C-alpha cells in the first residue's frame, strides 16, 4: 500500500515510513493511495468468521504489498486477545462494546495493532525506537498497554499532574519495564509542547530514534475498521440495513468506519455524534468548517474543538460536501442531555453507558425520530463506564461495579518521575536514559 499526503498528492510514503513518521513532512495526513475492495466471497460468508479471521482478511486486503499473510496473522494474534461483541438493548438497537481490551477503551484496538506492526518492522531492521506521548488521559493508557514489553521499543509518557483520573493515572504509572511515566507539573498543552520540542531537538534526534504514537497514525486508523466489519458479521442475519452512530472527538473512529465502507462494507448511514464540541455536525448542516476552541464536557475524551481527522473524513468523499452530507448525519448533545440518556437507558434496560457512549445513543435515537426507516442501529461504546465511575455513579444514583482489571490497578503503587514543564528538564531526563 502506498500512502499520499492530504496536502500534497505527490508526496508518497510506504507503509513503514508512514507508520514511523506518523505525519508527512508537509503536515498533512497519510491516506491510502487507492482503496482495495474486499471480495464478495468474504462478505457473503463473513458471519462464519471470528474477529481475528475478519481482521486478518481486512488487513491483508490493505497491506498485502508490504507484509505476508503469515506475518499479518502473527501481528493480529499478538495484538488481539479481546473482541468486539454486540449487545442488544432494544428490539432494533445494539451497542458495539469496544472496551474489552487492556485499558478498557476502544483505543486499545488501534494501539495494540500499531505496537505489533512497529515491532514487526523493527525486528527486521534491528533498530530500536523511543516513543514519546503526551496524554490527557485515555490515549496514554492504551499506548502504555499496547507497547508494554514490546521488543525494541521504549515508551515515555507525559501526563499533566492532577488532571487525569485515578484509574487513568494508574494505567500509566504501574506497568514499569519499557514504560516510563513523567508527571508534569503543568497542563496537557505543556506535555504536548515538550514532546513537539523533543522532535525538533538535534541532540535528541541524533541520539535516539524518536517516534510518536499519535492518534492520527495510519497504523491506528486501519485496525479500527476491523470492528465495523465484525459488527456487520454479528448482525447480518437480521437482514436489515445498518446505521452506525460513532461518538466522536478527533474523528479517527468515524474515519475508520468510512474506510470499511469504502472497502465494501454495506452501511446505510453513519452518524457523527458529538458533545458541544460540534464543529463536524455544524459543517454537515451548513457546509462550512469553522473549528472553535475546545469546551470542557463530561464526555471529556471527545473535547476536541478542531478535529485532526476532519481532512481525512471529507477526503473519503473527494472533499465534496454534498456527498459527505448524504452519508453522514450529525448530532450533538450537551451534558444535561447526555446524563438524561444515561438515566433513561439504565432505567429501561439496566445497561450502564459511559458518557461518550450515551452521546452515541442520543444520535441514534434522534436519527430514528427523523427517519421513518426500518434498520438495525449500532452505537459504538468507546469506554467501560467504570473508567468514569464518579460521574456515572452521580448520574445514576447507584454504585457501579468495577471490573477486576481496573480494581486490581488501584492497589498497585504508582511510579512516576515528577517534572517541571521546562524543555531542559525533559531533555536531561531523556538523556539520562530512564529506560
Ligand atoms: C478517544 C475517545 C473518543 C473519540 O474518538 P475519536 O476517534 O477521537 O473520534 C470517544 N470516546 C472515548 C472513550 C475515547 O477515549
């Protein structure tokens, strides 16, 4: 597969280059040069296949120029010891649970695949790399778990002190081995700035092979298409068209759904469901993209005012607003509406939604009201509700069960190096070679 930059059609990269660079030098985003189709044979028998079998076929269809089928099978085997089940919550509505991975959020699907793919390339080139990540919460956990003990890779995670939840902090700071946590006495923006500066520093870049695990890395996008196919495989027997509601922030998840659609997955409609950071629903409505500074909400993993994947999203439709608008409908909800949805669903079905998932369900309900159509609705659950336990318990007025995987973390001692938000402090820590 050849990738091109969304800013310069002629700026191409191989898979390996795109994965290790993350971003093209012109600061565009990598997109597949062409989108291969899945065979009719595969789609007509998909319901007989497991999650891993689907993942191997989809990945091989995209990456067969770069990696052998056996190696793709190995990468998938290493990456996925968890799946994406659908659970029925009303006669026609299903939740696609994407929180069964190690960090209990959907970002595990992307992070685990990216780690296994990078490791595959590094074993062949005998190189070692150092990954730097700034996190405001969820990404760090998925990346830390994804790269934990992966040969040839060390990971340094910067997080803002006191600004991530206790569970999120434990997910970053209790692994050890090749994962180092830096607790920055500052904000998420400070963490991001320090990482950016490191990539521009000659001394650091000549000493280490630095890489980023950015959410716009193509190696995180590709695997997120697997579970759209898996949902189809699980629901195909119902014989109705599918509508997917995707709770969105940076729009990587929805872009992956579009990739699946372009590869041949039958989808009637995608719903871009957001909180008050609604630049994409507003674009869908009036045709202009007018990003605003981000607003804090209870679905905080979606607090993105200027989503980086927007250019990818519209590129799947040749940047034609009419075409985008035909396939994607936008909905947005404030915190009060989100909490009302959480209470309603719990009251009617006993199913507990995290706030992000509630936004997705809100979009689906609204689409049903506006369209008198017979379809199967699928809304993506991007995190386990226990990751946001205080908010969920306050909203529902009941205690929420914490899965063993999260509970056991709380009793492990955190290990983090405290750091002032200055580049010289960061640089000397990196040079003293923490890991
Ligand atoms: C990252 C995240 C999202 C947003 O996904 P995008 O791909 O950035 O649109 C939604 N929910 C949760 C829980 C997340 O961690």
